[in-house]
C-alpha cells in the first residue's frame, strides 16, 4: 500500500472516530452549539477526504457507488495487503 493511501485511510479513521465521539457527546449535551458545529466541520472534512480517496483508489464500500462499479473493482484478495 502506498504511503498516500495509508495516510488517507488513517485520516479517515481519525476523523470518523472524532465524529463518533462528538455524536456521543451531543447525545448528552444536545444544546452545545460549539460541538454541533465541530461535528459538521468534521463531516465536511470526512466527505472531502473520502472523495479524494475514492477518486484515487476506488470505492471504500459498496454503498459509495452503484453495485456494478463495486463488482468491477479488484476483490480484497486481489489487492495489496491492508495490514
């Protein structure tokens, strides 16, 4: 796996974790507007990075595109190891 691909995946995971953490926080603090704005900023960043990743390396999940595109791509065992 290339360094850029690894970096993009790492960034996606970190932002996703932050989004989940903020989501849990907002469950108990629904009036915290600062946290809600931060969550929205993270969502925007996540979408941008995800789009960048998918343009370069293909869809992350089957939900990202039509089923036909997902089936045409290499299967997990046909790619480099993501370990």
